[in-house]
């Protein structure tokens, strides 16, 4: 899946520090990273608040260590990060780091539908 497509990537993160509504607003606007780059708007949902907060993050690009750098920009530190989906595909929790498997026919259909929707939305915008 090409990064140019801005396919949503969803992560669950454990973050040192209390994640706030202000952080959610910052992510919605796009966060300025340490190199001056402003990210595209991102989704941030608080699952559990505390000294270590659990959150769900949705980004639409994939800059180097982007989620970690976004939290650093708002004064927090990611202590655990797990990607749970890319576009319409939920990632297989049975796979270990570095492992892979072939996509099922259903997953291939989901990708084809997603690509068709992307093409249709581009045509209808023009």
C-alpha cells in the first residue's frame, strides 16, 4: 500500500504521562515534529488515563518513528507501541515480529474495495 495513498494506520500505545484533551486537539491539527515537519491531522482516543496512559492513534502517513515523535512533541514518551490495522486490514496478532503470511481472499477483497473507493472518490472530486 503506497504511502502516497494516506492509508489510515491505527496503533495502540502506552504513553508515560497523562494524555489530555489538549493533546487530542494538537493531534487533530497536526503536530510539529522535532525536524519542523507538521504532520497531517491524526486521531487520538484515550482508552485509559494515568501515569501510564493507554491510547489509540490513527495516522495517515508514515514518517520515521512518527507516533513516538508526535508524543515527544507534546511532552510525552511512548513506552509501548503496537500497530493494529492498516487501511481495512486488521493485523494478525498471532504473528511474531518479522513474520508474515499470505493475505486471505477476504482480505484481498477488502483491499480491492478500498482501492475502488479511493479511485471513485478521486473521480467524483474532479
